[in-house]
C-alpha cells in the first residue's frame, strides 16, 4: 500500500567536530567576536569580524536586474505549488533595475606586519558593493 508507513530504528552516537583557522597577528589585534542567540532555530551564531590589509584594484558599475514575485501570493506559489500547477498558474514577477558599483580589492589576510597604533592613523575601508 502507498500510505503504509515504515518505522525504522536508528542508533545515534555523539560525534565531536571542530573548525580551525589560522590568522595573522594584525588580524587577531583587530578581531571582534559577537555571539548572537537565534531563538527561531534554537542556536548560537558566532560572528567574527577583523580588518585585513587590501589593495584597491578597480571599480566596475553595471546594471543589475532583480526579478521578484509581485505579491505574497505569488511568492507562496513559487515556494509551495507543484510544477504541474505552476504551468497552469505561472508566477507573476516584477523587475527592478539598479546600477550597482562593485569595488574590487586584492586582500592580504596573512600579511605578517605589525602596525603600531601610535605611528599611523585608523585604516578606513569602504563597502565592497554600493548602489547608486
């Protein structure tokens, strides 16, 4: 029968996992760590930020078009309707066109230099993507 459910026993065991990342002394000196509690999925999110040395290469501006569902109902159909229903009731999309500037950098995260804070000022970085 198609509606018959199969119940199966599974033996689970704990498996310890870890992740490691080597960072330079400059990166360690500029690191910030945030621990964010995500109650929606019952988890902790570890957010690590640091400065890295970078060389500005170029800026490139291009037109980008985003296509999104026209309403919440169209988004619902996109997420939950089977393909056969989507053929009969296609998703209505609308387009947004924006000019986006991509800033390209060559980054040097493992650069083994130490910068004394009293000798140079604060290093300023721009966002990688900006919109016009």
